[in-house]
């Protein structure tokens, strides 16, 4: 069975999609090729590589499987994936000076997953490092990690309360967002100028937006438990009420400070800013 928990890793600034399948990591082959080569089209490179190696009697795709990963349009689409052993064989066919460092990185990712199963706190540490590498402030990261835990608790409740994960999770999330902030997730993303489907709204929230988002989702979880909400309709009512509680608190703070919580601020230029700051640091004599 394949699950999409912890679906991204980063190798030298390149995001590699991965999925836990049959008790091991499977990685997107085209993402790996994108990380190892300068090809403008990783998919074409992969297709040509398969043909070239086949002419030499090597079937690179034999040990690949088609698994659903989140594509650039935000939808789940089947793509060629390979486990660590199969990727090692594919990497051997790619002339790249990054091959050896990537092999070491790949082995570490697999080992880290085993350790994370034994100790879930390590998974949180890895996510923290991911955000640190992207240049997020430490205080913000702590809130984001707490938000991830609260979100996981909420979705676990929905799963246990007969809510359809594929169809209804997004609808209920929108209900919380509309009640809390007056915007659906998509409207909020547009407000923040997030134009790419794979950009996560929560990764571009301010501290206060994260706090009120957490309040809406945590309130929804507690209401669903208290009411023993079952099915979509009852959980929709809980989501609307949970979001309204967060909205009431947000309105009170806005009235007290005279400042809006809903902000157009985003973190789109974090990496660029980090590069500028790094270059600006004086070198040691």
C-alpha cells in the first residue's frame, strides 16, 4: 500500500517527490533526473535514457512502478517511481558528478525513515531542517510544526468519522477557512499571489494567520469529538462552528489592534533573500 506521508525531500535545493510503498521509499524518477542533470525536460531525458539503455539490453523500467504523486497542477498523477536499489541502477546510466553524493543522500533518506518509524519525533526534526534550509524564521517554524500536528489530529478524526478522504477533506478544510478568514483556500492563495498549484498556503501564512488557522482546526477537532460527529454533514457543521470560534477571536484582536490578520504577505522570495544575505556576509581574512 502506498501512502503520501512526508512526500518531499530536498537534494542540493532540488525537491524529490517520494512515497512510502511496500514498506520502503519509492522516488519519482524524473525528479531524480532533474536533480542530477541540467536537462530542461526531465521526462524526455528519462524516455531517451530508457530507449538508449534498451539498445544495450538493459531494461531500466523493469523495476519501476507507476505510483500516484502530486503533480505541478496539484492533482495526483501516476509517474514512474523506483526504490533505492532500482535508482542506483538508473543513476549508473546518468553521467553526472552529483551521482555519488546523491547515492549517499539516498541511503541516508532510507535509513532516516527506519529511525523515524521507531521514533516519530525524528520526522518532526527533519521537517524542521527542511524549513530552516529554505530560510524560514525559527519562531515561524515552531508554529508551523505545531500546525502540522494539529492538522494530522483533525484528519485522523475525520477518517474515523466516516469522512471521505478523497472528496470531502478539501470541502471541510474550505469550510474552516471560510469561517475563520472569510476566504476559501483557493481564494486565500490568490490573495497571497500564490499562482502555482503545488504552493502550500500554510507555508506562506504569517505567525498570526498560522495561530488562528490552528485555532480553527483544533476547535473543529474538539467539537467533532464532543458531538461524536459522524459522516460528512455532521462534520461540516463542526467545521463551520470551529472556524467561527477562530473568526470571533480574530475579529476581537483586529478590533483591539486596528490591524487586519489576513495578510497578503508570503514567503515567495525566501531563498533569494537568503542567497543575498549569504553573499553579503564578510569573509574571514
